[in-house]
C-alpha cells in the first residue's frame, strides 16, 4: 500500500469528521475559535513543547562555548584527516568499520564540493553531569539549505568531545 500526503490528509480529515459526529459536535468552527487546547503529557502532566524544564547547571559545572563546539565539529568532519586521528574526539572512540565509512563519505563530500562547511552552535544546555547538548546548524557551498542537528557532548578530562551517536549523526548530516 502506497501512502501519499494527500491520502494521509484525507484519512485524518475523515477520522476527524467521524469523531466529531460521534461526539455530538455540531460546529467544528466554534471549537476552533476557542483556540488550541492545553496539551499535556498524560503520564506526568507536563506541558508539551519547549516549556519543559532543562537540566540545571550543577555547581562547578561549566558549559562549552559555541566556538569550542564549532571547532570540535570542524575537527570531526575534516575530510583531510583520517578517523584514526579523530578517535579522541568521540566518546568511546571510533570503530574501524565506522571510521573507514566516515572517511570515505567525508572524502566523497569534499570531492562533491560540500566543503568548507560552517557549524553554527546555539542553545547550549546542560545534559547531566559532565554533559551538554546543543543545536548545531551545518551550512556549506552545496547544501540546499542549512541542516540543524541536536547533538550531545561529553566533558572528558576537561575536553569536550562528541557523544558517539551524535558523532555519527554529525558525519551523516555533513556528508548527506
């Protein structure tokens, strides 16, 4: 079965009409005029969306600067440097299989003209002890538009490094 945006939208609209009829709603317009409902996560009663509280900055905890994280992203995606040199930039290192694939993809992206890339880091927040999270927007000469990834970083012995899954997400975004 092939789903299209039109078929999904039609199905959602049909379900909405059936649900409204079953509930005895006589005018959808009057309900819409009342404004959006206060949506909450049912399990905990928390508001949905950006109103959720962030982890607090712990006493003595420092967060990385945008320049530190941007530099880290540049180092991790440098197509001229082998993955073996980058293992200290990633939590628990880089396996040979992942490293060879990353090197191949980064070199291909370089040949395709996607470099140099720019990394704009915003919204740096704590993510627990010795951890931070941030939005990293990647742009470059052959990107259709900027790509933003929410990445996690670890403070390991005073140096900020990429959390392993975030490193993979960064490489995929930088080479995609």
